[in-house]
C-alpha cells in the first residue's frame, strides 16, 4: 500500500483489511510529503513520519493487527508514478469501495 496517509482513516483501514486478506502480509509505504505538496489537490500534509506511523499502528492494533507480524511501515520518497515491466511477479490493483467507506 502506497500513500500519504494524512491522516489514516476508515477507508485506509478497509483497504488494509482487503489487502491482508489477499496476501497475509502488507507493506505500508508512506510517501515523504510532510509539509510539501503531494501533488494536485494534495497540498495539506500536516503529519510527520512519527505521527503517521503512530496513527497507522494504533488503528490497526485495535483490529488485532501487529506491526512486524502482519504489516510493516516504511518511508519512501514522494513517489508520483509507478511503472513496471512484464512478468514482475506482482499485481497493481485498484480496490473499489462504496461511498460510505471512501
């Protein structure tokens, strides 16, 4: 999962649950966007790395998911495009939710 997570909310929680159900493990990548624009309409990034990690970890723990076992969190550069070649061994999927979750 790649995102800003500014802040982590119920939609992110639902996405995590769907991802872990598919794979049994999740790497949450946090784009390094603190106090910078994350792209068009993504200029509000008030939370630093520590706050983002705390928000994610505490929310997932409430549902019984443990960092280092079910998921890990890592900071990555402000990635704005993902490209891949054929036969890379993974899929990139967009998950759709109803308006209540989004």
